[in-house]
C-alpha cells in the first residue's frame, strides 16, 4: 500500500505546483511598461467567411454580392481589470478596415503601439467619425483626410465621411444584379450616425513589453441587412447615402454586428 | 471453464467502459508522446526498440465554416524500452523525436526536435489461483498456479525535454508543438489476461498536466485502450494479430489561470494490427482509425494513424 501513498503524494505535489505560480502575477509591476495590442478584424456572413463576389442570401428572398467592403473604426479604448481606461492617442485613433487589404485568412490587422501594459477585460470602439473629430475641421484631420479620400470614404468635406462602403449588386424576385451601394455616414452636423460598440473579452488581454496580444473581432455582415431591423434592398435600401431614415437603420444594424471571437496572449 | 467465464465478463465490462469513456490518441505532436499508442508491446516482454508513428490532422485556419484548412503531418520517432527491476517491478521509457510539418495554401512549415520524454515505474501484480474452499477468494501468496490475469500499476512523469513555443499556440491546432514545456504526472493501471492463444491488454491512464513557464497548461487527459490479440504459433515465429479500441478525453487548456474556450475534446479510435515475434526480435504494425471525435470546437480533425516498431528482447 506504500505505492498508493506515493501515488497520492506525487499527484498532490503536481497539483500544488501547478497552482502556486498564480500568486505572483498580481504583484507584477507594470508601471511605465507599454506594449502592442493587435486588433484582427474578420468579416463574415453568419458562419461563413466573407468572400468578394459570393452571393449571400438574406431575408425577403433577396441576395447580394459585394465588390467593396470597408468601414471606419475610431476612438479605440480598452478597460483593464481595475477599471482604468486606456485610450489610444486621438490623432492616430482612426482606421479604415478594408476587406481588400485582408491577409489570406481574411483578417485585417490594426496594430496599436505603446499601449499601457495591463490586463484588459473590455474594448470600446466607434463605427465612423464622431462629431468632435469632425468639428476639428479639414485641417484637424491630419493624414487621415487624405487616406479617406483615396479610399473613397469621403463625400465632400461639408457632408463628411462615408462610415462604410458596401458596393456590389443585389437580386430579388423581380430584379437581377441591380446596383447596391450602402454608404452610410453622418451628414455634416445635422445627422449623427456615429455609433460605439463595447465588447467584453472572453479571456484577459495581457499587454506587456514582450507580448503582443491579438483580439479577434468578427463583423457579421449579414446583420447589416438583417439585424435589429430587417431591410428590403428592393424597397429603399439598395442605395443608402444621406437619407436620415435609411442611414440610421443601417448604423444601428451595423453597431450590433461586432463580437470578439477569441483573444490570443503571446 | 471458470476462466472462460471470467474472460467473458471482463471483456464485456471493457467493452462498456471503452464505449462510455474513451482513450487513445496522443493528440498531435506534444500531447502525443505516449498514451495512445501504448507504453509497450502486446506480450509484456522486456525490450529496447524503435517505434515510428505517423499521424495526420486537418485543422481549420480561421474561425468560419468555410475557412481554409491546413494539413498537418506528424512523424514521431521513438526510442522506447521496458526494463525489469527485480521480480515485480519494471520501468518503461519513451524518448521521442518529433518531425512535424503543416501545409497551408502551398506553403509548408516544419518544426522538429526532441520531444517530451516519458518515464514510468511499474509494479506487476500477478493473480494466482485460489486453493481454498472459497473459490471467490484471491490468494496473493506465491507458489501457486497462475490464473493468467495480472495487473500493472504505473506512476510516471513526462519531462519537458521538448521545446514549447508559445507563438505556435496562436494556431487553430494547439497540439502543433514538439513539447508541452511542462512536467506532467502520469498514473496508470494496466490489466492483462493471457491464456495459450488469447490475450487482452487494457490500459487506463490519467495525465495530470502542470503549467509551463509561459503559464500555459494543456488540459488533463484520461486515456483508455484495450487490445485483444490472438497468438498464432508457427515454426519460425509467433504471430499475434490484434484488434483494439481506445479513447482519449482532454480537458480545456488554461492560460494565465483562465480557461480557453473550445480547447477540450475527445477522440475514439479503433485499431488493427499484428505483432511478429521471431527469436530475439519483435516487429509490430498498427493501423488506427478514428471512429468519433470532437476537438477544439470541431476545428481540428484527426485522420488515421500508422505505427510500426522493431524491438530487441532483453
């Protein structure tokens, strides 16, 4: 029976030793330490990875195909386990997520440098451009204005930014391959379609000088058309530009299309 | 006749256990260095030898149903041995060399190196026939007739002799590693039965995995495997064809003390093979086919496995 005793002793040791290292992580001093946080945007349609030119079915017996899929993300900030918020420097805190620039796994990377080292539990980001940034005027936009113009993400300065561009065609019971252009944005200062999204991380995101955690964010494009509101493309939603009603519906739908699938700490 | 009935009962129990629990795979490179493919040969001989295990997996490289897949090939070369220490004790050891590669959209990447070593100390308990009136009693004293039943109790460790690369954990298949980087405890019980022409080996093993220096901990693992073999004696050699079933159940992986979603799983296999005993040498062939599996949220699929070993009997 000695053998049994040894067995338990060994198992106990292994169990204890595997627990013990948790204690020192809380006392880790992170003052002054910064690291990089990578956001991986991944566009999908339901459980399918989004692919250009693929026909996707939606409600109302309609389907759509896209050749352009991009949107603006801004004001990224993360909250740590103690409730402190780190906001990425404002001037650089605006990005275009363009499916055409995705890697072979269909992911678009945004690297946030010099993020305070901490254990983060939550992320908030904006979809589009908020009124404060717009109020800075054309000169206050820095390089982003040029970048947005080149990407076709601007109407005129007076009208402002296009927060998204979904360009392609749609088909319904009555039409085949009609033009589809969803260019939702705010309209000057008269219509505010900027939305914010807050998502909890499924696991703690540990930013350190030596580790670059990745947050895998999924945008379910199907929800843009069939989200909070199901829209009919053949009934006013094939061309969405500056109309107060349709742009607001699309903005609200898109706001709820995001989720964090998983995080990697490495 | 009594023996035959015992065997039947035991077989039935094992069949039930094997279907309700599971055992077997060495999942992938690192988590695989032992378990599935058993710690030794069928006949429980003492040996030193070489074993080669070839496994393939298909992993999804992305999170969607239509994400592209990569194909992973695991070549494991093992130096393995079972060495007796006195009458009732023996030691089994496995030192693997891993050569893993993965093909994705025309690109191939490889990692290779020494894997994690496994060392197990065993105590062998033979069951003797009872000579008392009470047929149910089991007498442990010596100088008795053997029943053919025996138990082996093993305790061991898996040492982090292989390299664990944290960067690779970003893969859909976290098992694409030559080592886990952790010290793991192994507790195992083996039941053997053999008569003149039939034999049965059943192994239960529990792997208690510890956290490695990257605060990454592979899930604890429970394995069961059972092989039934037939001894065919010819003039030149003994041939032992066998069939087996096995199963492995894995707990979730933990990192920084937090559970990672979709990292648990199970795998049930059936296998078919034969062992050839010729004088001092022993040759074994085994083909293993998954029957049912669910790994890493269905993102990793184990394909069939092939192993071959050549041992020199001590």
